[in-house]
């Protein structure tokens, strides 16, 4: 498979991640399947929903950030 290129300018991309934080800890962002559902105690219902790690690819030339949630084992 060819290395991904920027959707805007066609230049090379570098891999990174988006930081999320809460409760005094740092996390990487995850994709959660389905529409958001409110939960009284937790803010959003997440139990039993598919969750995938989000990969952020940044263009080394124009700075465009592309987000992907590639298939694979779900994130715990």
C-alpha cells in the first residue's frame, strides 16, 4: 500500500494523535460508533459501543490534519 498523501496539496503526511484529557489523566482520542446518547451520570452512554483509536495525519507542507479510525481490534 502506498504511503498516504495530503488531500489538499499531495505532499507527505506525518503520523500523530489528538490528546484528550479528563479526571486528571491524558488519553488519545477514540471514535465511538453510533450517535451520541445522553447519560445522567457519565455525560454520554459508551458501554457496549464499538471504539477505535483515532490516528491523526498532518501534512508536512500545508498543515492539514486528516483523521482516520482504521479497522482493527477495538480500543479498551
